[in-house]
C-alpha cells in the first residue's frame, strides 16, 4: 500500500499536481515509507504543494538518513552544508555524503561523490585535495551525474586533455537541465581556446 502511494505521489508530482503528490507522500510516509518521507522533505524544501519550510524539510531528511536511505543522507548533507533548516555543519555533512556514497550504487551515490569532490576541491571540512576531487568527479561522471560530468570535464581541461573534456561537456549537456546548461555556457565563455569555441558548439 505505502509503495503504491509513494509511486502515485511521484506520478502526481510529475504530472504537475504537487499538492496531490504532497498528500500521497505524506500518507506513505506515515506508514514508514522512507523514500516518501524524503519526498515530503523535498516538497517542504522546494515548495511543491506545501509552504516552504526548511526546518521541516531538514527533519524529514534527517529521519530518512538515520533510517538508512541514501537519498535522505544526500539531502540532509545538503541541508547541513548550506545551513538550511539546521545549523551549518560541513564536517557532519561530509560524513553523511560518505555514508551515502558507500551504501548506494545508483544516482544517490553519483551525486554524493560529486559533492564529496566539491568538498575536497574547496577544502570544506578537510584540507584541499585536488587529486581526491578529480577522482570523485570522475566516478560521479561515470555514474551519470550531470554536475559530475561537468566537474570531471573541468579537471580534464585543467590537465590539458581538451578532447576528453569536450566528451564530458557533451554528456553534461545531454543529462543536465536548461538552467545548468546556461551556467555551463557561462563557464565556457571564459574558457581558453579551443575549449571555448568547441565547447559552446556542443551546448
């Protein structure tokens, strides 16, 4: 019953009826369905059929994370990183991202790896480690995360491998949403030739 309700909630959300989706996610979450609970958090986080409430969103993510859901771990880590609805704690965020990357084999793992790469590149919670960042981005890209594809392309471009970088820029364009692609074009506008012109041609 709960699984069907969670699936129907997602179908409602995808069909442009976020209020119905929110209601069905809540019904499934009340029966202990962890992905539905995570989606209740997403609804509160982004205002999908509910008033934006970052505190309630973070609490949903925390509970889902503590009960073992990789997506809950990823979303709770995001809240901790940004200080959205919870005190900012990047060290704890990195721990949750590491757990998500270790307990999932799908997109949650790829997105967690990309975020871990960002932590390593920017020196959040641990000393800056560009080799670790590059490795995480490469794994995230292989896992199908569009931000991972772009970040992997950046690292390859910095290493002088323009052709490989362009391959991953094309992949990021294929997988990413339009807002992200616009941001990627902005980065390419400032990139050196031939990466700039060849990359923009792909976008």
